[in-house]
């Protein structure tokens, strides 16, 4: 049997997303990728990268993309830079994974797709919880008609996204959780329903704590008429984890007092004045980045992350419930609960490649084996369209028709 081809992986930006990715280094080690290079403006992060991986380091994206040892670029910079960095990578013939939100405008998405197609490279839009094993299994059961045809999909999440110490300008840039967390839920709904949403009617929640959006409430309809609801409240009062075994988004344990601690921490910073608060926000953000010299024992208090790196359960982004003709299904801590006329049963799912590692494998199958990429650029653009439509609908107080949706099956 021929040896599996190994792809060189280069990172643009060594921030929090990459730091959390590297915390699960044992998963990355199982993938047919070689961590080869990184581009970053923070010298201490590049020092850490050389120490941890022995990889090439650069202080600009162009030089990274010139490296013959890099096949895939992972873009983990801020969303306003995604178009520029994807364009540079594509023009150098590199395949690309770009973090969510794919961009801040549909025009930027379209330009990124055009560049990838022009230069014959693959573009994958991540990171969302639609890659979680239970969500993917629900889609398999829908295709198999295990419980008949789906008739409605509902997904709801309550957490403490806004009280995290985001620099205020960054939080407002994504309209709080709308463009940052919205892609998780939109991808879940679109994936389970096949992708082709017709319209959305949405409202947003205002968060006076951060003076920006704190959540949303949406009614969506697919082309075939199937309805879906999508609810998110990131203001940090109620916590969906209370209803579901205190499982954190990552699958680790969620401390019951997390929201209270984060609000308390925010109030302490607010009392120092806005300028000092923003300075500390920047410091807290740096503490969560890869290679930071400011790592703090209370990161869980600041950001709400689990204290342990031991992940016992599947990742859990709130409650997703699918109603079908002959039953219903939702996620359990270890897999899925299936409900029908005979009662309830649990389908246990093996732990498998998850999250960002699952995204990399999706890209790998496309690049090396010619399989269709699960979340390509057009899928990412369709997801952003829905997120932007939440804001448009909330402003106009009317239904917004969608024009850029793409099917999971074509």
C-alpha cells in the first residue's frame, strides 16, 4: 500500500484559535499534515513556534506563501484581513482554510472564491461546530431516513460570549456574536437541512454591557418549506450547559459559576475606567494567544474555557433538536438520543477527529483524493449571507430572501 501523502501546513496568525488547536496537539499528530511554517508579527510567538515545531517562521504572509515546504495555509487572522491573506495564498498556489467568519462582506467572499478558482486551489471555510461528530451523524441519519423525513430543526445556545474580555472594537466589528458565533448555528441548520435556505426573519438582542448585539432570534425556511429556529443569547445570564450535564462547547467540563465569574471580572475592569479596561482587554487577549509570555492561571475565569485539557465528551454547541416524520433526535454527551414511538435510545459515538482537525481532514480528502470539500468557499459565503441577513432583517423588521445558498448535495 502506498504511503499517505503528507501536506505541509502553514499558519497565518498565531492567536487564540491556533493556541487552542495546538493544545490538542495529539490530534494533529495523527493527521497527514506536517506543521511546517507560520507567519506572525509577534516575535515571541515565532520563537515559541520554532521551539515547539522546528518550523519556518516569517513576519509577513507573502514570504510564508513562497515557501516550497507549505502546501496548505491556515488563515487565522482577523476577519477584515481574510480576503487579503486568502488572495496571497491562492496566488502562490496554496490551498487555504480560513477561520469564521469567512469575511465581513459577501463581496469579499466572492473575491476569495474567484481567486481560489482562478489559481486552481481548494478553499475551505471553517471553523464551525457542524464538523462535530454528533452533528455529522444526525445528517447521516437524515439522509438514511432513519426516523423519516425531517420536518423542523431547532438550535438554541445561551452562553457568556459577550462578557469575555474582547477588545470592544473587535467585538463590535462582528456585531457581537452575530458574525462570530452565528456561523456555528447557521452551518448546523444548513447542514442538517441540506443547505438550501429560502429566507430568514430575525431580530437581535442588544447588550448594554458591551453596547452592541448580544444575540438573536430567527425563523428560517428552507426551499422545500421546512422551518427552523435559531436562538443565541451570549450575554452571560442563563447557560444552556445547565440543562445538558454542564458540558462545555469543547466537550470539557463547564463550571456552573462561569457566567457569574465573568460578569464579576468585567465589573471589576469597568470600574477602572474605559481606557484602562481596554488596555487590560488587550492584555487578556494576548494572554490567550499562542506563545504568549502572559499566560495566566485564571484564563478560565477570563474566557470561560475549561480548566482541564481532558475532553471526555463530544463538543456541544447548545441544544440542536431535529423533528422527523417518525421521531426526533438530539445530541447527548456521548452521542445522540433518538426518540420514536417505542421510546428513547442512545446512540454512542466513538471519539474521532473533531473541530479544526476535522476541517483539515476534509480539505485533505479534497486536495489529495479529489473528494468534494464539505465546506468550500461557496458554502462559507452562503453561511455568511444568512448571518448578514439577521442584521438586515432586524433593521428592516421584515423577511429577507436569500440568493447565495448552495446545496450540500451538489
